[in-house]
């Protein structure tokens, strides 16, 4: 790319020199193309016998080409519409393929604006000239360079890779290879960067040479240095804070910082620990934004919920966006120049309510890696102090949310008011929505409408104008909520000026505004107007676990009975029936002691304790640390223990894993599962397992069900839908597996 930039600089200087005293900005000569377009932007060649490829070039004048030395273009000049043939030399010698080649073919007139860039590449052996390097030398390589690493130790895992260590050097490897902590591996790879830290961004060959244990140095306590931490290397750190919004919030000297887990494995994720005080230990994974840090986790410690008392003043967050307050926001939201960012999420950039109260304004975007070839997506604070974005797209949204960490109970009333506008080429159709504690709902003050202007049916309730307009909404929480939220979501890529549909993100702006007058106070406000006494769940913070059973306590019984693992193996084995196997009777006793109930019956449903009366149809089978229910013509299920840890009514979330069974070679028990609450609503759950014979397979289905108003007496039943009353399905069987039950306060 440096060669390309040098070429353009040289071209510009040459053009100016040739024109002598004529400005470089003047019009090009007669006949020279003002615009050059083509039907191809990327060309890939094979190393051996590369086939010539054709580009259709369309221009309004004369053009010429500049090509790398291994590329031939015919014709090399032309005008109007021309079919151009692009040919590459073989990338071989007597020993085989040479290194891969990448460069840019330029077809242009005599101005920088009138050019067509075609990225050309040719396959090759990336490791033809690769050196055998130690990990510290790999970290020093230029990006894009290949290497062979003979030995390093795996010290941490993420869902998308792992971290290698030798001595004091730690490097992240992006890879889907299965390795374990303590493995000594060799790697053939390509050096790159992740969050500006050295990384192996392409691992073409990972070989486990031996296995062992990893050793760790004394971690740096990030809490002690977070205010000045610059993090230029993947250092081993530990940090303590409170889990909010899926991240760890660290407060030092009344300043909030955020630590985000990078691709944490499920067993090390803090996502289910909202409101809890947690310690995370792992490897620093880069500065992600203003006061935002990344970590790849090796260990977490849950220190339990942080009890947050009712605030003296209910949530009230207020902002001012004027020229005099601009500097207070620019470092949080991307600065004055803006930073192109195509990654899904909010970029860890937000506007805090540093005028008054506790709240934040952030902008969430969808993944634009493929959409935004021109790098239009950015967050900016302009000269007026307004936070605004460019490169918006359907699915993006502005969001106001609370950060006072108090769980507001059902019945809490909220209010938001702010100014907003877009540029003429900004997006027109939006949806104003509030979070009621359980789900997003359209703002009631703005009726939902449907437009077909965009060429498709689009629902919206707000049209963004090109001059400031006030948005004002009120709503009430239907369920306890620790983070009240309101958002303005883009629903169509249709320009506000009526110019039509956009094919890609553009430079049109969308902003949260102010009146621009330091003497007037018209900045955004996000607030709770009234709230019942006492937090949701009787003051129990969201995320508090009220019941959990992963059935790992079945391990000694499963081992002794050689119980199968049907779901993992995708094959139905012979399972021992706990009711009829004497050695397994203690399992029934333990289930009863834990407070479980059992459902069983033949062509009907009977209720009982965990140890039912003797009789045909008692079917509860042992798997390797989970349970299996039912057999032909007999259904069975489980009643969960009462939620005795709840001190008052609360909304809870039940999660568990389940899977239907199959007969022989992939003949599925096509069934649904019902979550039934005594005195409440039933929820029917479907499986995504294939239903066709010989196509189905056993695979866990992760279920999530919200139960509103749960109390200490609430009992939840999990059973086949067809068992109440009993109805035979197409197989005459309703057999299913169950594991990993968890109930938390929402």
C-alpha cells in the first residue's frame, strides 16, 4: 500500500509540475477521463497456468494503467467502454510455488478522483521462505510475514483461539484448532495484530508436541494502575469490579472503566453474573476505546451480588452538547476526527452524563465488515459538541441507558427527551423503542406505521428530519430492571432527502443534538419519574442464582453403571432405569432431598414425590451426568424444587439444555417440551433437530424461559407437551434428555 500512496503522490506532483503555475485542483485536459468504472474490483490468480481475466472498463475519456511487474494489461490505454484482459505470470520456480503475491492494478485518468483500483493476488507458498523463530521474534515481525514457531506453551483459551507463552512473551493465536492449557505446540502462521497487539492472525498448521501444565507469573493488579495504563503488550493481569451490561465495570476515584472479556469460553464467561462483584484474571487484550480494556480470561471468581441500596435521588441523567462542553465528550465517543470502525457492537465508545446524574448514550452498529468497503462507519464529536455517526445502516441504534446500578422494580415510570436530526443523505426511517424489563416495545407516543417507499414493507414510528426535532417518550417497567433503556433503531437504508435507497453505508450523519446555545438548556434528559419502594425481587440484584443443578453429582453413579452419553455420541445406548436398578436407588433419595417432584404415567398423567408408588411406566434413566425421561407409550418429567430463596415476588429466567431422543438410525421422537408453572402460563418449546429419518441427530437445545412474578412457593414442571393428556406422536414415543438447569433473578 505504501507503493500505491507513493505513486499517487508522485502522480500529483508530476501533474502540478507539468501544469506549471496552474493549480492542481483545476480541471483535467480535454479528453482525459473524469470518471473510470469497472465491473471487477478483485482478481485472484492461480500460481500455475493462471488464466487471463477480463475487466469491462467504462470511462468518459482517456485512461491509462499502472500495474505491478508480474501483471500484463491489454490494452494498457483506452477510452469509453473497453474490454481489458489482465494476465499474470506463473508464480513458480524449479522448487515449486513462490510466496503469494498481492498488489493493486490502477486504471485512471489524470486525477486522483478518476481511478479504478483492482486488487490483484496470486496463490503461493506462504512458508516458502519462512524462518524458524522464537515467540519473541514472531511478535517483532512485520504484519503479513510468515514464520515457523517450533515451540511455545498454551496458557489460555478463548472461543476463537488461544494464547501462547515463552518466558515473558505472550501472543494471541486466532485458530479453531483444539488445544488444552499446558499443551506445547508448534505453529506455522502469519503475523498480524489484534487490538494493536502482536498476534498470529492466521495459523495454517498447529501441532501439539506434548501436554503439561501452564505456569503463571504474579499478575499486575489493573485496579491499581487503570487510570494510567497504556498496555503495549499482552501482560498477565487481574482486575476486580461489578458485572454490568456483560462487562466488568471498575470504579476508581469516582471514574468508571470497563473491562470486556474477549471471546471467553462459556465456563469462564461473566455474562450470567450481572450485578455481582467479580475478579477476573487473564491476559490484557488491548485498549478497545476510551476507558475500555480487553482481557482473555484464565480464571474468574464470583464474590456474590453487590447489594445496591435505593438511591437518594432516582435516576436522572442530563447532558449538554455545546461548543463549550465538547471536550468533555470527544475522548469518550471517538474524538473530533472520528475513527472508522466496522465491528459489531458499540465499539466500547459512549457518552457519559457528566453534566448531571448517571446514564450513558451509546451507538450500537451491526457488523459492517462486508458492507462498508469505503470505511464510512465512524463515531464523531463535532465542533458543536454533538455526538454523531456516519455510515448508519438498518439494525444500528442509538441507546440511552442507566448506569446507577440500582434494580428498579416493576411499575417504575421513566421519561426521555432529546433533540435529533440527520443530514440530507442520512437515514429517514427509524423505530423508537423502550425496554420494559423483559422485552423491547414501540414507544406509545409514536404509532407504528408501514412504508413501501423503500421497495419493501418496513415498519417504523419515527421519521428523522434534517433539522432538530424533539423526541419525548414515557413508559413503565413491566418487570424489575437494573438497566432501564430507550433506543432509536434504524429500520431502512432510505435517504432523508428522498434520493432513494443506499447500496452501502455513506457519509450521511445522524446525531443526538442540543440547541447550540450555551444560554439555553435543551440537552438530552433520561430519567425515572416515579418508582415503587423496594427493588425488584425484594431487593435481590439481577443475576442472583436462586436454583441451579448441573447434575455433576451423578458422576460416581454414572461411572459405576457405565451409563452412556447418548447426546454427545449421537447414538442411543442402553441406559439403566434408576427405578429398577438397586444400586441407583440413592439417586431417587437425593432427588427427593433436593425438593424435586416426578411426573409419570401410562397413557395419562399422575403426580407423585420423587419416589412414586410402584407401577408400570416409572421411567427415569441415567446418562453420563444427566437424565433421560420416557419410553414407548409412557411419558415422564420433572418438577423443580420450590424457589425458597426468593424473599418477595420477582421475575426470573429459567435456562436448561434438552434434546429429544431417536430410534435406531436417526428416527426421531418428534415432540415438543412444555414448561408449566403452577397457577401460571405454559410455554411450549420446539427443537431445531431435523425431523426427517436418517437426518436427525442428538444435539442439545438451549432453552430460556422468563417467569414473571415467581415466589418462594413457585413450582416449575418440565414435561413432554403430549403427556397432559397423553397423546401419541408420530413415533408413539416422547423420550427426552435434560441437563444444566439454572434459575436467576432478571
